[in-house]
C-alpha cells in the first residue's frame, strides 16, 4: 500500500523545511501512515453497535474530549485520585482507528470498552460504523485558533524554532485546504450534514461552548454515549470532579504530560507536552494580520455560511 499512497497527489510543507509530506486521498490530506491505517480500517473494521466514536479534526480539542469521555465511562472503576488519566496521556487511553486497529479488535474480543477515536472525515468512516448505528461524538473549534494550534503543533513536532517557521506560509497552506486531515471546513461539513440527518447518533460539540458551560456539556455527552449521571452522582459532585480532572490546568501539569512521550515505540513519536499548549480562545489575535482575518472570514462564509455554524 505504501507505494500506492506515494502515487497520490502530494504536498511537501516548505514552511516546515520539507520535513512533512501530506498526501491527498478520498478528498483529504494526511501523512502516509494514517492514510494507510484509514484504508485498512475501511477494508476490515467491524464495528460493534455499542462502540462510541470520538471524532475530530486535529487541534480542535481531541485530547480534552477523549479525557472527558474516558473519565465518564470509567467513573465506577476509578475516581479523580485513581484515574489512569493521571499517569497516561489521553491519546493512549483511547485507541485510534487508523492506527490501533489490532488493539480495538482485542478490546472487542476481551472487554466491553466502547471508545474508539478517529480523525477520519465522516465520508471516509468504515461502512460498518454507519450501518451499526454507533454513537459518534464530534468536536469542532474556531478555525483561526485551529490554524494557530496546527502551526505550533507541527512546528514543535518537527523541532523547528519560531524564527525558522513562518506563520504566513503555514496560514496560506491551511487556507488552501492543505492541513492534517483537511480541508478543515470539509471535515466539519461532513459531520455537520450527518448530524442533521442522524441527530440520534451524532452529537456535535463546540470547543468554545464546552468551555463556557462544561457542566451542561459533560452531562449532555454522558447521556448521549449511554452513561448518564444519576441524581446522586450529581449531588455528590461527580461531574465537577470529572471536569477538574480533565481540565487543561490539571492535565497539562501532570508529569506524564510534561515529560512523557506519545507512541514512544513509533516513528511518529511526539512529546506529550506539545498537545497542551495554551488552550486559550482567541490566541489567533496574536498572529493574524487584517488581511488574513479578511481572507479566512470570507472563506468560512463561502464554505460554511449556509450552515449557521459560527466559527
Ligand atoms: P492550543 O494549541 O490553542 O493551546 P487536539 O487535542 O485536538 O490536538 O487540540 C489541541 C488543543 O487543545 C491545544 O490548543 C491544546 O492546548 C488544547 N487542550 C489540550 N488539553 C485541553 C484541555 N484539557 N482542555 C481544553 N483545551 C485543551
């Protein structure tokens, strides 16, 4: 498959000094390994109806959503002082469909752990997920903050200092639709349309709304994935404890997330700390020129204006 993927349209990111090449297949851009994993999942993955999919485009709050979903479904077994989240990076608590297929199949055989994560666009999800009516939870985020987050993540992952990685070029590339699992607007649009058609199986969450009302959104999430909080749990402060455990302040200060490495055995090894940067809404204001603001606002209006989604 490696050779086939190399025949797809490709783009080498010059602002990353050529350290990253993305390939386009099924209308989205990705690194070769994750295209490969996605295609393998499409060919062989058998979803269980009880599976719950945590879906997102990169840099939209995936780690946060994973941590919350994990804490919700494991709360009978662990509390905020014993949770594996204290010692394990959230990405490693939930397997990724396009990377950890074997582990997911093992989980299917040996446990009832329902969570599976994926960055795949809706139209590229394996057919069995859709035909099994699995629950899907999707998070999206303000595009300007995603662009800045994407820039820093790739810059850090490729070990380039700020002065060697021009933000303007990274912006132009993202604007042209070339981003990890992008175009970002198509990613949102796929899940958005599906959520309108099948609201009972797709929950659409917005990063900024979750910050404004964590309690309401965590309750909604728990209910949607089939693990609702009881009245007693609510009274005992279980929701607040989960929110605190999964907060940026808590997770980003844990030793595992400060000095640990993600996928340590892998060629795509990344330091956990780069998944926890600032988590601030509106950080884009420190990077965007007036011209960039105008361009991106116009683009979003063209691409997503009809949805009524505010990015
Ligand atoms: P910034 O780069 O703006 O700081 P993803 O998890 O999809 O890769 O998204 C990464 C973004 O989520 C980063 O944003 C990161 O700081 C932020 N983030 C990580 N953990 C978070 C948490 N617990 N709560 C809120 N945001 C978080």
